């Protein structure tokens, strides 16, 4: 029986170059979405707010905050700005060299 990582590597090796490129791009985007979700979570935790408290400050629902923190919902820049303000922080966005 092979491990998950061995099976995954085998499947990826069998993809044609176009499908592999599409997979790699989707995987990278999913990673960025999870990084953003973690950043939102850390901002809220640093501010000492619960999801419900942050939602109240922003005029939204606790479930909306939960879906952002889980990576299920990608927030707009406007929403991120409001979230940063509600957490007493400042939103900055950077693009760095690869």
C-alpha cells in the first residue's frame, strides 16, 4: 500500500503538461487563499475580538467572518480594509519579487 504523498506524486507525474500547469496554478491560489484566511484570523485574535464582536464592529454576521477565516470566502479589498480598521490595524498589500 502506498502512502498518500506517493500516490499524489504518481498522479501528478501522469498529468500532461497543460493539466499539470493548471493544477499547480490552482494549488498556488488555494495556498494564497489560506494564507489570507490565516492573516484575518491573526488580526482578529491580536485585537482580542471574537468573530461575533468583529462582525458587529463591521456590520456583518459572525458566519461571514467564519467563512473568511476558513478560506471559504475571499474578501474584497474594501472588506479587508474595514476588517483591519475594526481590529485597530492598517491594511497593507505587497507584491514581491518571485
